[in-house]
């Protein structure tokens, strides 16, 4: 990536809260990520409830993912976008094959960055990622959103459908509103991502009073639902 491309990506990232780089990962690399991730997750215990299609902590089971998380080709680009060295948190694998596997619009009250690599082609029909462009600059407006609660933002003027091909990568801020809809196709939609939010205890200390209030509200609502 040359300086002009890097500057353009940085400007888009700062303005929109995300940036997509096409064909960033080779076909062979995509296949290896998928093969290794499926080998690791096949040994994970079966769970019930929401988000059973999200498998975190791959780096604890395979050093391949630890190396990718810490030293992957995306790391220096993410550092340029964030303006500081990313703090690795975890590597995850996402599968989406059932209509019910839906993550609703939300933002995460934490700083840092996230990268998401398409293993399969993603589109509206099989549950691609969606973003609200520029929402990272208007955090209070979207603080009420929760990944477990349905909120229809399909008509929002800043909505972006992040349709991707295998090997495409999207980098975004956790505070950018994002979600993925249900899979209406008879195929599996897989993706790999890495979180760079550092030590949760550290980012918690840096939250604004408004962010703390929103976070406490979300926790209280979740607790109320759990006991209802």
C-alpha cells in the first residue's frame, strides 16, 4: 500500500468509522484460516442461547491465530488508521447458517479497532455486515442499541451494506454502529475477525460519564430480562 492509498483509507476511516480493502487476503490464506478455525471450533463444547455461532479465543488453541492476531499483515494498517499501536484482545470465527443467527444494530463502548475477513461471499441475503456511516462520531445518539434487541435501521440515511468477497477485509471502530442480519440462503456464511481493544479494565477507565451511564443501563436491562 502506497502513501496515497494509506492517506485515503485513513481519511475514510476517520470520517465513516470503517474502511473496506478488497482482496487483502489471498485465496490460500483464506482457505488456511477457514481450515484451522473449523478444526479448532469443532472441539469447542456445544452451547445454547444467543450467539452460539460466534467462537472467540482461537489464539489460545492454535499459535497460527496468535501470530495472525499480533503480527498479521493488517496490524500496521490498523495502526495507521487508529494512530496508535493496536492492543490485541482475541481472534474469533463467525458462522451464519440459520435464520435465527442475527446480531442486531449496536455499538461497543470501547476504543480500539476490529478487523473482519470474509471467508465466503457476503451479501444482504446471507447476512453481511452493515454499518451506520459516521456513527462513531455520534455515540450518544446510538447508546441505547443492544446486539440482543431488534432495532430497524434499514431506512437510515447513513446505512451501508458491506457486501464482501472472500479475502476482502473491513476494519472498523467498535463505536461504529454495526450488525449482521439473518442468513436467508441455504449456504454457510463464515468470517474471521480480530479484536483490538486492549485490557477491558483500561478502556473502562477512559469512558465518558455518558458512556458509563449507557453501559450501566444496558447491563441493568439485560439483568432484568434474565430474571423476568
